[in-house]
C-alpha cells in the first residue's frame, strides 16, 4: 500500500513540475495574449499540488500508525 502511495506522490510531484515548466515556457514565448492558457495551467498545477499534499499526508499517517 505504501509503495503505491510513494509512486502516486512521485507522479503528482513530477506532473506538477512538468506543468510548471510548461507554463513558464509558455509565458516566455508570449503567445498567450489573453492569459486563458496560463490560467488553465495554473489550475492544473494547483490541483496536482493538492493531490501531492494529500498523498504525503496519507503516507505520514500510515507511518505514524505503525510505530
């Protein structure tokens, strides 16, 4: 169970990093004049950050329950 949570945590963190880089590159290119794409990427980043935090909390709860 914890191995699955570690994999989910790594996936959520890497996805967050990918979306962050994609947003920074998009802003640097200046193609998004309305800002709609930037807003969409920001929402996705916040969602995956929340998932990563929830999974990290679950890992910590499982670890403290084993002691």
